C-alpha cells in the first residue's frame, strides 16, 4: 500500500526549492524532499491547476529502484548490502532532482494504469519514475502555503525597492526579504490585499491578464490610483410617472350617463321660479296636458343593466317604464298644487292664462 501524503511531508517540503520542466507546452513545477535517516523521499508536483503527490518509504524506494535500474542487486542479499544499496539509490535520485541536473534531464508526463499520472525523469546516469496521485482536498492549501504567499512576498519586495533586485547587495536584499516575509507571516491577508491593490502592481496584473487572454483594449501602467471611468454613466433612480404619461387609461364615461341626463331635465325644471313654472303648467294644462304626456312618452328611458334584442319584449321592463311615467305625472301635479298654495298664501293673485285653441 502506498504511503499517504500528510501535513508532515508538506512541512518537510518547506525546505525544498521549486523545480520546473515543460511537457507538451504545459509547465510543471515540483518540490522534492529526501530523508537519509529513514531512506524515504516524496514529491509534490503541480501545473497550477491540479496537485499530485507521492511518498516512497524505504521498502517502496527499493521496489521502485529495482523497476527503474536494470543492474540492481537481488533483494535476497544481506541486510547491510541492501541498506547500502538503498542509500546509494536515494543519493542518485536526489542528484537527479537537483536544480543543476533537472534542467538538462528528459521530462515526460504520461497516463498510468497504476496512478493518476506517470512522471518520468531521465538523464545519462539514472532513469526514474513517479506514480503520483491527486492531492484532493489538500491541493488548495498546498498551493497557498507553498506558492501563493511566497509570490505575494516577492511582489511586495520588488515594489518596495527602487532599483533592480540584481543590483542590490545580497545583505541588503536579505534584510528586505526577511522584513516582508515576516509581515506576510503575521498578517497574510493584509499582505495579499496590499500587494495586489497597489496602483503599479495592480495595473501590471491587469494588463498582463488582458494580454494573456487576448483582450484588444489594454490598460495603461500607472503608479497613481485612477478614478472611475469617464465613460461610466451614473445609475439614476427611476422617476415616478403620472398615470397619463405611464400609459394608464383614464376612467371612461359612466354607462349611466343617459340616466343622469334624464334626471338633469327634472332638476332644471325644479330650479325654475314658481310663477314662471305656474304659467307653464297652466299652459300645458290648457293644451290638455298633451305636451306633458308627449314629453314623458318621448323622454329617454333610464338604461338597463341588460339590453335585450329589439325583437324581444320584456314585460318587466315595460312595466318599469310605465311606473316611471306615472310617477313623473304625479310629481308634476304635486308641483302644481304646491305652487297654487304658495301663491294664495303670499296674497298675490295672478289670473290664469287663457286657453289657446289650435
């Protein structure tokens, strides 16, 4: 069973530098650590998207060595010779994973039947293979502690110095790096925000992102924070429109307007003065109340809520019209009696008008 990569192995890799190789235009960076005391080693490799690891204890190291090295001694030898060979094998693997040798070595990444990836590293002295598996949930934390925070510190250092790093004396540069690294250790969140939001570094990150992703409009580098874009339009709150401008229809004329018109005629008659109304009533009486009856008969009837077809006679509707006409006649006669009573009580007598014959 393959040993599991743990936090203890991650802590051991803090003392190992990053190494790198390219395979089919994909860059891989990795860290390697070996323990001579336990005769074990481990590797952490990433393409900045995925993270893979493998741990080889002493027994797994010996088994892998016999698979990769053709002239390996048989495993049934003496214990001392086996331990001596394992130490020699571990030393050869460590040399292969050094910065001076790895850059000239052949590096291949292939699919594997026994793991997630098969990493092959080979030179004239040794051919080695790693059967790495995904780090799973540990991947974000491994990238953050081993790569993201150190890169933030590097950006902070380059922004703090006024001259190129290569021209700064090593002693002075060491002091600057230590100071910024301690700041990152105490407050990593503040260091990330401060580094990425400084105007010059922020515009460098922005322009680099635009170029890498094929954007045509590129931001200009600036050491001064810029204000909001002049092309941006302020967001205005929507104004409340009136009912008419908002397209809300105005209330329509009441369907009972004909009835109101019918009643207005009666109100107009009541507003007339009593003497004038008296003469009018006498005149209509002299004519045999013919005009009154004709006006009542010809006056528009109040509209009903339901309209029947013209060829259908509703008995209830005719009865309602008849009651309306009779009530109108009674109201007019009642008005005549009231007018005569008021005239006699006031002591003013006006002779009735003569009847006209036509």
